C-alpha cells in the first residue's frame, strides 16, 4: 500500500510503499478512495517534528470502503462506504475536549494512504447525496464550522453573520450552514473573485479587507454591525471585529492564519457586552448533527481542485498559496 509520510519540519513529503495494515479488536480496515487537505496538515508540516523514525502519515479527512474488520466488529460492516470522524477521544465533557483528545493525522497515522485502520466508533455511513470526493471534504472542516456556528455562536434565523477570509474549507462550510439556516451572511476576502463566488453561494455582500475603509463599508451595508462573526485568521486585525460586532454579539475564532491576536479594543468589548469564544473540532453528537443537517438540506461541499495521492506535496504547496476556493482533494482510488 502507498502512504504519504511526513518526516519532519519542512522536510519533503515522501510517498512510500509499506505493508498493508490489519485491523485488530474493534478496528476496521478502510480502503480509502479520497482524502482532503486542511490547514492542520500545513501547520504540522511546517511546525512539528516527526514522532517516529519512519515518519507519520498525514491527513484528517477521508472516505472509502470497509474491506476488513477486527474480531469485535460485525462482518456486515464489510463493503460499507464510510467517512471518518477525525476528532479522536474527545472525552466526557461536551464543552471542551479532554486531555486525551487528538486529531487524526498527527500523532495518529491519517488518511493520505491507500488504507487506514481505525476504531469502528469513528466511522459513519457516507451521506447518500454526496460522492466519495464530496464526502471526503466534509469531516474536519464541516464539524469545525458546525460547532462554531451552532454550539458556540448559537445562530438564530435571520441573524447577521460575518465570515472572515472566505475561500478556505471551514469558512465555506460556515457560509453554507448559515445560509441553510436562513442567516444573513456577509464575508471578507482580499479577492474580489472569491467575494463574487461567495455571493453565488448565498452571501449578501462582501468586503475587501485590504481596503482601508472596509470596516465602515461593512457597518453601513449591514445596518450597524453583525450578530455573529466567525473568524479563522486572528492576527492584528482582530480588534476590528470588536468594532463590527453588534451589542451582545458573539465572535468565534478557530484559527490563526494571520498569527496571534495582538490587541483587543477592551472598552468596546465590555461596553457592548460581546462574547468571544474559542472553538476547535467537535463532539460525536455534533458530528452526527452536522451530517443530519447536510443531508436534510442537500448541502454539498465546494471543491476547488483534485490531485492524485502521489502529488500530495504539490497539493500542500497549492494550499499554502491561498488561492483556493473550496476544499483540496486527493484522489487515492476510484
């Protein structure tokens, strides 16, 4: 079987042939058809060290067919098309993950390979309305978006939502989920083309954050600000989100593509009584609710580009450039 190995920080990714995995106890062996990239893969590649001399198999998202099962798994699972929940060992507290929580792909071997073995509790039937490639685009990003939008921000119908940095997988899932729940959605981007595409997906407006007057434009067009702001950038622009939030507004952050937050307008924070939430991944119940939401509203992911497994590093570099609008997929088998 082929697998894409991460050997260490900034080392080239290596495609190697290794012995096929075998499931034990409660595990299943999934023959993967497609996987999807996330910014998590970039951060591991650029910031982490390999945990073993052989390296680690990256990848959190995948869809495939169960080919073999362990001794504690019903043989009827064989042949089932499944997607994988990459949130491992969340713990008992739905509010926050426990100390054993980790995300599939690091340190556990992930989905950038022909096969994966994983506990049966992390597999779910592929949504009927999605292809294998579309299903691979769901798990990490859609779960992150669902928790941020519904569990943290508690979106209500007709509320105004601002999504920063539209174009990445999680931000697009927030857009589609919010539109599906009748939210009034606006976006930011440095790309007029991405803003135009977001409008085609249901956004009411968009703002170029390189424009020095974009905050004033957003306040005017939205009628005074936003009930909910979903941010995956952080960085030194975060204080502008405080200005854009309505009194009693909720801001949720789940990323740092622009680095650490450097300042917050403290007076506006308390005078507007704004809530700021950090969010990451989600629980099993949220994963199930997210799948039900997608199926009940026939929502499909936006896919930007597909690469063969052997071009995983090329796909990672493409993601780093930041030009994509939608998920980046690896085709593993047909």
